[in-house]
C-alpha cells in the first residue's frame, strides 16, 4: 500500500481546515489521534499525540512535527490551485504532518529497518517555555533513546542541519517624565535612546560557517514602545531585540554578545531564549539519506525543535515538503508534488518497499 501526492494533498486540506492556532489545538489533536489508532500505541500529552510502533529491538527513529499555526490572515481555509495546496499552515507545517500521517497509514512497520515513533506536538509557535515537545520529552523519556529524529519542518525537500538559536531581550532606556510644555523639567527617553537605536538597527546580517554550512547571525529591533500620553515626555522607552545566533555558540555566549552592545545604564532582561540545534551532518544515517537521494544540504536559518532533540542527546535533522520562505505569510502554500517526494523518500529510507 502506498500514498500518492494527491491523496496526501487531500489529507493536508483536512488538516488546514481544522483550526489550530497556538493554544487552540484540541480539535486537531483529536483528529490526529483518531487517524493514528491501530497498529501501535497512541499516547497523549495535553494537546500532543505520540504514536509508538512495534518495538523489535531495531534503532529507534522519531518523526516529529507541530500541529499549531500562527493566526490566520484571510487564509484560514484550504484551497487547491496551480499545483499547490494554499492556506494557513500548509507549509509551516501541516504539510509535514500530512506526510507523517500518510506514512503511518501505509507502511508496514514490522518490515522497516527501524522502530518508529511519530510525534505531533502543540504550542511550537508560541514562547519556547510553553513548547509542547519539551513537555512530551519530559513525560516520555524513552524518546531520548532514539538514534535519530527527523523534523518535517519546511525545507523544500532540502536536508537542513541544526538551526540558529534565539534570544529576545528587552532593553529599557530610562528617562524622566514631564509635561510636554515644559520638557526641560524631564528627560525624554526617546532622545536618550535615539543614538543607540541608530547604531543597533545597523547591525549587519553576518554569515557564519559551521561544519561547512552557512548560518546568518541577525539582530533586529522587533518592538518599540515609549510614552503613554500625547502631552507627556516619555519617561521610558522599551525595545525588544531579537537575536538569531549560529550553532557554534551557547546561549551564555549569545547573551554576552548582545549585552556588550547595550549601554550599562539601560535595563537589560532576557525574556525568551532557545538554544541552537547541533549540526549532526556526520551521522551515518544522515549521510545515507543525503547520498541516496542526492539531497541538497544547508544550514537551518529559522529555529526548529532539532534544537530540543539535540539538547536531549538525540541527533536530528530537518526535512520536509513545505516552503520556508512562505511561512507565516498570507499567501502560504505547499506544492503538491513536494508532498509525494517527501513521502516516498522517507518511506524508502525507513526501509519500506515503495
């Protein structure tokens, strides 16, 4: 039994038409759990669902993907046009989820080279602390025994290794509030921070090579707030710095790097953080996958849960049918042909006769 690109596209439409904005994943968890029933063990963790296949003493491979999406932008419903499935979450990452479900429903897991677990988790698009995979790994420590994990994040069928780490830092520029008619009685926080803002917003996008793969270090001001009334000199300005740093650095090193770019007189608080994903290109099974399919290998610029797996000691890589450049956009879509290629390559690599 095998799936076709068209049958996986139909499944993707069903997943897209099941709303699952972060924090509202109950309905899609129920749908996934129902489709996973049979042929193995279905385990639940909040709005996460894990399927554990027959254990035969083979190396364990984990296939994983998140089920939540960002809020819709007029694209809540799926439609098929121009050889693609269009709609919210088609690339990020319900296309990967659809491929995982198709693999579950068509493969003979007794005949594969590996024992297999399939993980669908919630809350990936929100703060790192609430990410459902962290909870699942804590509740099901046997997953950390896996020899390899594959995240079906959008890669356009490339093998993307590791991922950048993330810091979000709140910088508070102090001032003294005053009536706008008497500004000399205060100190305008915007004026105090303007020279620094001029410098920090010119932070260059910097290519960094790790194990021969390129990652790009970035630092962006993503939110900026000052003042509360039109006739009051603002007494504080708050800027959020979003820093993406390559896999050759620790969180501590990244914090120190950003701290050095902020004047000591300004407040500095790390409000969210996620470590980078380790580059596991030398893993024999990763090499086997790349060689077998002639896959293009690249570094993963966006953060993915490869980082969470590698932090738990499980080698991992990203490979999926979605298009990363369309993530979180109103015109998000996934080519139907990519669904079939991802399915057949993963099935063949796992050892199925497809």
